[in-house]
C-alpha cells in the first residue's frame, strides 16, 4: 500500500513528515516538485509533479490518496480513487 500525498502547503508538512519518518511508503505529489523537495526532500526522493493523469496512472488498488489540495480538487481525486 502506497500513500499518495497530494499538496505540500504549510498545513500539510507536519503530518507528511511524520508519515515518512515512521517508515510509511509515501509518494509526494505537488504542482511544483522543487517546493516539495524543499519541505521533505531530506526524507524522501519519491516526489512527483502533480497532474490528475499522472496520479491516476500511479494509484493501485489498496492505495490511499490524501488530498491537501484546495477543495475544488477533491471530487476529481475521489473519482480517481474509485
């Protein structure tokens, strides 16, 4: 099971860092990978450029998607999960 964490804004960082530090398999998605690397690049190299298409291609049955994106993205991400 992979946790796909979408968005690395200020409110996302503490929880994201805790998951990675505790050994969970986390893929970090952000519109700007460089920004995500600045926040969690010391803990993981699995940082990808967010697009709905790229996320849909990566998500497998049993994976978890965490959205820290603006609310208008939640429906699209839920559809990918279904």
